[in-house]
C-alpha cells in the first residue's frame, strides 16, 4: 500500500495535517516541515524504539536531536516518567522552539504530548503513532495526559500536535491482540455517526483480519476523517466530541474492576459499545437488530463481546466516577441505531443493571 493519504484537522491557525501511508517514517521530506526550531527530542519506548527509532533518527539528518526511551506499558504513563522527559529536554537545552516527536502507541503519544504542553508553557510536538488505536484515535485531537494512582488520565491538557505521521508499515509488527483492539475504535466511528462506513466494514472483515494494506489505509483515513471533523467542531468536548466515548463509560468500568491489563482498552470498548447498544434497545431507543449487527461485526473481527464475570455494583460504582457525568447523574452515550449515537444525560441505574454482568 503506497498511497499517501492526507487529511487536515481544521482549527484555524492551529490546523494540522494527518499523513497516512507506508514508509512515512523514512520520508523526512513529508514531515520535516512540521519541525520549526533547532532542538528535537524523540520520545519512544523500549519495544518500539528497537523497531523504528533508527529510521526516524536517520530521517532527522543533521538536526540537533536526542532520544528518550521509556519503559513500555500503561503503568508508566505517569508524572514521574513525564519528569524524565523534562529532564531530557533540559539536557538538550530545549528552548521554546523545540519539538517533541512521539514515536509509539497511545501511551507514548499521551505522555509526550503532555510534556510538550507543559515545557515552557507549550512547545510543538508531532505524533508518530505506531499502533492502530493511536493512528485512528489517540494521535488525533490533542487530548494529552497521564494517569494518577487515583485514576486514568486525571492530569492532562488539550494540546494539538503540529502533524500526525501514521506510517502504516509499522502495523506489521503489532501483536494480533493490540491490532484487534484498534479495530474496535474503527468500528466505533461507523457505530456513532456513519452507517455507510459500518456497512463498508461489514463487507471487508476478511481483508481487515488479514491486515490488507489498501483496506487498512482506507479504514484509517475514514476513521481519522470522522474524528478530525468532530474535533474541528468541538475541540474541548463541550458537546458532540463526547460521542467519541461511545462504549467507553462501560469499558472504563470493566477495565477498572477487572484490573488494568486484564482487558486491553479496545477490548473493553468493544464490550462496552455492545452494552450501550443493548441498553438502548432495552430503553426502546433502538432496534435490537442493530445491537445484533454490532455484535456480529465485533465477533468476526476477533473482539470479545461478553464481559468477564464481575461484580455488578462495583461496575456501577466505577461508572459513577466517569468524567462525563454531571451533577451526580449518569450521562451515557447511547444510540438510536447504527450511525446515530447521542448523549443521554440522566440514565436510570436500574436499567443499566440489566446489561451488566454479575459474578
Ligand atoms: P500502547 O501505547 O500501550 O501500545 C500497545 C503495545 O504495543 C505496547 O506494548 C507498545 O509498546 C506496543 N507497540 C506499539 N507500536 C508497536 C508496533 N508498531 N509494533 C509492535 N509493538 C508495538 O497502547 P495503545 O492502545 O496504542 O494506546 C492506549 C493509550 O491511549 C491509553 O493510555 C489510552 O488512555 C490512550 N488513549 C488516548 C486517547 C486520546 O484521545 N488522547 C484516545 C484513546 C486512547
Ligand atoms: N478519544 C476520545 C477523544 O479524543 O475525544
């Protein structure tokens, strides 16, 4: 797949390109223009760097740069590790015109982006996502942040990147479970707002499972186009952007109660989207057949569709802590059917119990 696909996130003077294509990490001609100043810090991790860092460093040519490798894993998306990025920037002598390149999945993108938001009150950064989830979701839209012991993503900032460079050839080394977890977020775009894209995915299950380059490139492009359009209309999630959290309130509760690492984020989102769809049917808001279609698609893409046995009241307690809730009421993203998600401000807990597992 050699097609170069280019999109834009339209945010006035802060607009930026998303480039999607094979071999882009080597193609400095494409992305060097996104680096304004003299200092570059590449932030990556110990899994991704041995695979791809040399290519990025070679493309940087004579530009003054350093690389910082963090340990792999969500457990390291912390303020302590962010401090290591600040220390590396200080060693580099990074001034306000420095740029951070975030080379890795969503963990590296979120953390490095947050460091960029804070260093000297905000420097440039470029997202170089290497997981499917990061290509279709976390690298686009400027949400950056880290976890605290008290919860995920509790400290963060909106800070848009200068560019997103999605080299699809990197997906070849992604472990199968991580790849499928990314597909859950792809399905989400069809589920919330694009029934035609949902149908398109249903027709291409075999190609997606085979990681067919052309199909994948188009799926990533369509996902990014959906997200870019929503972010352009509602950068700070005052309204419509919340739709991107379809399945996430259920999913975050599953991740928390099952224990981080038991379910991957995308796996929890797959189960959560199905719970949201089933709740919508129970509330008489959506046809049950649409929940069935969602289940079939997720199942065919190798994603889990049933929650593990977990305590229902603990799940509800975790859902009550969700950032989207207002005034102590559970605010969920539900749907009227495929492609028609909406925000429901006050969902009755007794109805929610019906779609939660019970150990
Ligand atoms: P991740 O960054 O942990 O990457 C998953 C695993 O794949 C890691 O072990 C990583 O080292 C490895 N990996 C990455 N690229 C690889 C490659 N090309 N080949 C082989 N291995 C590779 O996880 P993720 O799913 O990319 O991101 C999850 C994170 O994203 C979470 O912290 C979540 O909160 C965040 N997120 C943020 C947003 C946002 O809008 N900012 C949206 C969704 C998720
Ligand atoms: N992943 C949700 C968002 O970016 O808003």
